[in-house]
C-alpha cells in the first residue's frame, strides 16, 4: 500500500512517501495561515516526483502543531467554562504557588478562559461520587442562557469529582446539545477523567479552546485531499504515539498537542526493534531544544501529564498543565542556538534562551553577538564551515571567536578555545543530567544502553553525552532529517483511556473492577471501531498503584490474570518495583489502586521504511579537518568523510567527522563508526566488539 | 589555587551536577512521600554538605524555612555524633526544633557518604510530618514537651538496618504511625538516591573527595554575593511592622546595615517570649529573614554556606524570635513567615524601585482535624492571600510568599478528610490599590461532610494589620474569618466548625505599588469588567468612572452571589 505521512512543524512541513518500502521525502515551508495549503502543495510535488497517481494512495497520516500554536498564540475559540458553583476561579487560582522561588517578578500563564466567560453551576458531587446537590433542569437552562449570551463558540465543562461520577457532566451535555446545538462541548470526564480539579479543568479548557479550529482544519484537509484525487482514509498522530481517526482527533484535539515529538519517539522505537536493542535512549537535538526519550523493549512509555505554553521555557510549573496520555520524554532548552552566559556566581550556563533562526548564532553573521553552542562547535572544529546546511550558509569563524572570546571568556578566566570547550561540556552535561535524572525516576541506570542520535545538532554532541551516561554505542539512523514523519509511518493505530478510580488493593471487588474495566474498554473501542478489526486488536492494561496516602503512583502492566488472584499478584509486582525504584518498603501500609488505563492497539502490517541502501564502495576520498583538543590546547588533525560515500561495512576511526547535509557526527579519538548494510551508522569504542 | 583549563571546566560541570543531584534527591522524596504536605505542597528540603557540615548545594524545591535552616543542621548533627563516629550504613535522625527547622513536625535525616572507606560528604533532607503526637494541631502547648515527641540526634539506621526500638517508640507516640514511618523511609530513600548519584560523579571525574570542588563553589559564591551587595548603597536602613500574632499584635523592628560586601539585619522590637507555641527558634527566623534579602540580592546565586554567609541575621537571645528551649514553638511559622516582608521593608528603603508591596505573608492554612470518633484525621490544607504589587506588574492573586508551597487540589483534600469545600473564589476589592494593584486574596468556605464537627487550628494573620502598600500604593484588604451562621470565630486558636455550620475565610490582599491615580484607566476598566474590583472602588481608589457599557460583560461570577441555600 502507498502511504503518505506529513508533519507540520513551526518552520517546515516534512513529507514522507512510502511506496511499498521505497521512501521518498521532501520538505516545504509551513504555510501558517492555512497549514493545509502547504501540505497539499508538498504532497502534489512529491507524488509527481515519485510518479505515483493520487488515486493509488491508500493511507494518509498527519501530524500538526496547529493545536499547540493555537494555545501558545491564544488564537483558539471564544471559550466558556462551566464549573461547579463557587469554583470558577480555579483556572486563575491554580495551585497558588510560585514556580520560581527567588523570583519576585514572575508571571503565571494567562488562563485560556477569562473570568467573564466562566460560569458556576449549582450541583455538587463528593469525593466518593455521591451526589450532595442534584443538578436541576432549571439550572441547566439558566446556565445555557448565560452561555448563549456570552457568544462563546466552545464550552468546557469541569465539575468537581466528575472522574468519580460523571453523571452531572453528562446531564449538562445532554441539555446543552438541545439548547445550544451549534456549540462544541468538551466534558472533563471524557477529556481527562483524573483527580485534581485545576489540572483537569486546564486540560478540558485547552480541548474546547482548540476544538473548532482543529475540526474545521481537518475537514478542509480532507476536502483538499479529495480535490487532489486522494480518497484514502486520514489518520492523525496523537501525543501518545498512536494514530487516531479524524473523528477522534476532532473530539479530543488536545491529544494532538505533542504529535511531532511523539513521531520522533515512534521512529526511535522502530529503530530499537529493528536493531534488536532492548534499551535505547532517543536523543534528538535541534536548534533550540533537546528531547530525550527512553525506549525499553521497543516501546516508549506513556505518562499522563504535560505542560503547554510555559511562561518560562522549560520551567516546570510555569505552563498550563495538560493531563493527557503523552509519550514520556524530557525536553530541555539545549540546542545549537542556545546562548551561553555566566551568572552572578561565575557559573557557566547554556540555554534555555536561544538565538533562534534570527539573528541566530554569531557565526551566521546576521547580527547575533552572543555566544551559542553552534559558535562553540565551529571554534572546536566540529562543524565544517563549507558543509554547514549543505553549504548554503557561509559561517563566520571570526564572529564566533568574538562572541565566545568576549565577556564570557573573561568571566570564565579562560582563553577563547577552552571557553568554547567549556560551552560544549556544559551543554552536554545539561543534557546528560536531564537524561540521568529522568532515568533515575524510573529506576534505570543508562550505562550499557544504546544512544540513538537524530536532529541537526545531535551528532555533534552524541559522543559527549554518551560518555557522561556510560553509554558505549551510538546509532545514527538514515533519513533522520524527517524523523517525525517517518515515525508516523511506523506508528500503530491505538487509543488510550486512563481514569482515576480509588480502591484498596486488599479485598478488591471483582465486580467493581470488572465494571470499571468494561466502561474503559467500551470507551476505547468506540474511538477505534472505524479503523479496523477490534477482535484482532491487542489490549494492554496498566494500573496505577501506591501505598495508601502516597500521591505518586507506580504504573504497572496488568497481565490477564483471573480476577480472584489479581490483588495478590499485583501486590507482589508492586513491592518488587517499588523496591527497585525507591528502596526500602514501608511496613504495614496498605496498597491502593489509584487509576486504570487501557491501550487498545490495532494490528498493523509490518512495513520497512527505515533502511536505505548505502554506497557500494567508497565513492569519495576523505578530506581533513582540525578538532580542538583540550588537553594539548591545540587543534589536531582529524579525518573528514562524507556519509553518502560510506559503503556498507565501511568504517571510520576517530578522530573524525562524518558529514551529511543536515548534520555531522563527531567521532572522538578511540571510537570508530561503521556503516551497516541498511545505512545505519553505529559508533562504538574501538576496544568494544562490534 | 590555579586550575588548568580542563580542571576549571570540570569544576563548572560538577557544580551543575551537584545541583542536579540534590534536585534528584528532592524528587525522590516527593515521589515516596506519604504526606500531601510534602508532595503537593513541596514542604521539604534536600542538600549536600562537606564533612565539616558546610552546605555545598541545595534543591530549589521546597520552602525557604527548611532550606536555610537546614544549612545549619548538619553542623548540629556533627556536634552530637563526632565525625569519626560515623560508619558506612549509618543514618541519623532528629526532629529537635533547635537543630532542625524550628518545630517538632519537621524530621531531618542525615546520611554520610563514604568513598574508599573515607567520609566525603553528608546528604540531609527534611520534611513536614502532619502529626507528631502531643497536644496535636495548633499552638496551645505551654512548652515543647506538650507539642509532641522529640527525638534527639541519634542513629536510626546502623549498617543499613533500622533500629526497631526507635521505630517502636516513634510509632507509640504519634496518632498516625504509618504516615510518620513512611515519611522517615522516604527521607532515607532520598538521601540514598543522592549518595548513589554523588558516587557516580566521583567515578566519572576521578575524585577522591569534594574538597577542591567545595572551595571552588564557595569562592565563586562569595564573590558573586559581594558583587550583588555592591548594587545597594552602603548605609543603614530601618523599618518596622505590626504583626497580629495571636491575641495582641506586636511591633517588630529591623535595621539593615550594608557595608563592606555584607548585609547585617538586626531584629528588635516587642519581642517578649510568648506563653503559647508561636515562639521561633533562631534557625527559622534567620531562614525567612535571609530569604527576603536574597530575593532582591543575588537571587540567581545558588544557596550554599558561602552565599548564605554574606547575609547575617541577629535577634535578641531568648526573645520570641530567638526562642530558648523548652519554649513552645509548634506554630513558629506564624511569626517566621513575616520576616521576609520585614527584610524587604529595609530593602525598600535602599532600593525602592526593586521591592514590591507587602505580601499577605503567613499562609492561610486550614488545619483541620478530629481526634475522636470513627474516622480520626488531620489534614493541612495550604492556602494563601495575595502577593504585593511589583514595581511594574500587578501582584499575584492567591499566591504564597514567602513560603514556596503549593495548594493541594480540593478534590485531593476532600478524599483525605470528611470535608466539603463550598467555594474557593477570588476576593474582589482585596488587592491594595496602586499604579500596580496588589494581588487578590480569595474566599474559601469549608464544611464538615459527615455530620460531625471539625476542629480548626486557626492562626490567621493580617486580620488586624494589612499588607501595606509602597511608594504611594494602598494597603491590601485585611483578612476575615467567620462562620456562615454568624456565630463567633476567632482568627487564632483551636475552635470547632459545628456540624451544621461552615467556616469562611477571606484571605488578605497584597499591598499596592505607586499612586493609584496613575494607574492606566483601561486597566481599571478591565479590572471592573472582570469583577476584580467593583465600580465603587474604581471611583473611590482610582478616581476612574467606568461607564456601564464597559461593565456590561460583567456577566460574572455567579460566585459573587451568596452561596446556595442548604
């Protein structure tokens, strides 16, 4: 089957066409005002280039930052919020805290729904799901009138404890469907049925806020594809790393918010499976951020919290919380454009502030004067000026030396080149540190894992990051430049439902567990039924457990145990996992279930879009580069080779640079890179067996 | 000492590493904690120390009261257990208010780290335990013995094994033994995680000990603080503040001297020791006063022994701000939290364009408990008033300062105790008027859910003394505490919410900044439209008449209406 995957990013729209294992890729500029236009134009070009008839396309896969941008730019619908009376200031009061302890001047993210569009509803459910005050029909009519007058085109509904009892939200939705039939309504019990009213409310507001926009965009996209002659079904990439129907995406658009990074994670997972690596760290470093994702047994893990629109980039707590299933990854403000500075205590810090594309690093010669990671890489000889961005951008080495050698080098008390080395070391430490902390949370030590490097800057720093983590193998996949779009091609159609449901583990009632699980299963099946055969689908259950009184859960996979022995087995697994991650087990404290989640995955035909055919033999003679060496304080000769010229089985010993159009792999002394039969580059210590 | 380029770079990397190690330590504590106070409110601290007890790095999570106070704690542990008496596998513990962080509720755990048989560092972490026995919530104790069990510095683990006797004694003396023990093990796990990460770093950089690194961190931090202090004029800057306390308000004075690269802050005033548990051990006074200074002076310099040393605090020995054993100290935060705004008051005289209006200060915590009946409980729900207006920004609504805690979700609190929140809404007209408006307080109403009364440990501040404005800004609205029935309820003291009644607290607003008549009229209009100020207040405080057409969208808040009949 011929498939097309498109990923709309901030600057570029990536397109990948899979014609039965033959992969053709392209990039066009993103057309922000009407993003579908850029996609359609790019698709038309690529079809022509590949000589494929539009009618032959069997599946169209799509990911977009539309929802993210609408939130960040506050360009969503005029959204109203209905909340339990007395609590409509929840979006503004939030968690009442300062996310930056010593900063007296911090600002919090502005709520998506301003105060004048928030309405209280007389009703109340308690923590056990019991009705304290019933929702009267007259109350629904009263609030519907207020909503109508407000001119809102989207409505978010978040009532207290609706995760435990959704009846009032559903009753209100039924009423609004009759009274305001043209307004889209998002219910918190569907969007994010998890405890915590601020986070659930924020998630529901974001869903409502982007819903009209995403729904109309997707229908325009489908129309445009039909006009092109493509009648194929359209699937949309969600933040959890799974494909969903257009209908699901239109109902739960907040779940599209991290589709790009999810695509990258799915690519990494596919590479891990293909290369047979059970433990792989995906390391994606671009211009402004680095993303790190752990892939165990061929899969990334999911989490259920995310923050959008952080006021201070990367500062936890400064954004709007979203409780949706997302591929678990850490993102830090470290990329080629990250700016280095020295703080009041003489501490060298790199990022999160970035020079961006304009003015860009000082060496771009576009007026940037502050030192960036790219400037440091250029001074260290890691970037070959003539080959940068395929040779389309001339780099100014003197400008880089001025930027690094100015105030920064003075404050560090070091000459220019060692200062550049310090920038590289500190940014590598920041990334390694983020990976280490993240791994520690999961009870893992990354020593012995494989590092998969992709994104423009990853190859420059992969060896440094790997060394700090005790990682001895680095892989650079082919076609890493359009990684997310390729990730869509290898992602399954799936849907996850997660719901808070508290119960002591001892004496877990089989009947109530069965009821909860059946409700969750039906919800997930509804979302998938248009996409394939549910009888042949894979069900993967997870359960969140904790010691009663704790607030952080451990998520465990649930084997298909008979319900009678479920509690005993769960206790054993939980205690083992708790011990592995956190050490001593508390004695005499009961364990409780906090949430259930189910992922249903439809079977997919295995496809192969990852490999390329490397050159048959060395096609170009290697050149020479100069790499800075901190111990001798001089630039030392290194081999310079073209990736396209590396034949299968070919090897390159460090010190060396392996360059391609959009990135360079730095091979330090003592390491060697090999190209395998499918175009993957594998970098290892020379002492290590291949 | 001169470092080679490689060494200098390694020092930079390791300093960053230590900061991430202590962060990891704090995160472990949050993940393993049994207490919403720790995990949701962030009432904890974590740090790494040299073998002689000097703090090298601390996690930025947590509250200033723990953090600065904890900086001194390892020194006290060393006084009790001399350096040569520590062995691998030891873990020591205390909740002594004068050693840890000022009251019995804070347990501090210290773990030594050994490398090749040598002690190279200590990790310490602290968190708040909701119940430590004694008379329970509130400040009614007449001495520290009334306030609960006190564990002197002792080894709780030897050779990695917990002391069963200590555990038995602890369990026998508190109301919720599982919670206490769970928390103690969480503290131990946090230090363990920190130790592992530190040893990995030593392997990676080939370090035998941390001596050179500590010197590098302390030198840089001391120099950084000197430069930060140099941005202030030298001289003496005085201020005073009336503080509600409990019962009779007291006047506290502060005199700040900026000289030769250090700041000294001397506290004085009506500091008679109090018969109830609102006395403050000096470690806690120092913590909050120093924190207030550091928010303006060198906020980006990481906390460690050297950066903390640049700011020196004093309070008369034996006074309420430097309480002597065995004074009752359970609610030392009531007065302690006010020290930050007091320090800012001195700085406002030195650097008026950098210092915000006064904050609502001390948290408006709802301490709710029941010790008899079928379902005893004890919950601490953190809530806040408004923040002071900043020199070019409005104050933050319902946001804690100086405490760094965050509120626990209503849905979580209602699961932890038989209570029902009836509302939690912004409080209009509570932010002090100014060119920049003070942050709004909030109105919270809470009731018993199961038909039985609930005890409240009230200790609400800024009820008779509001958060003051600066540079011409007006004061924020003072706080109000009442029962919905109209029955009397005091701002301080242990009192019940009757079964058929509900408690209403209106938390104070922050002070304004600058002359209100200079506030942009469109901001005043927007505040009216959003229901943050009333049209009457717009006219009275800002001299702005907001035409009705602009008020129109004030569809707002049905919340402003009286609560539904029940």
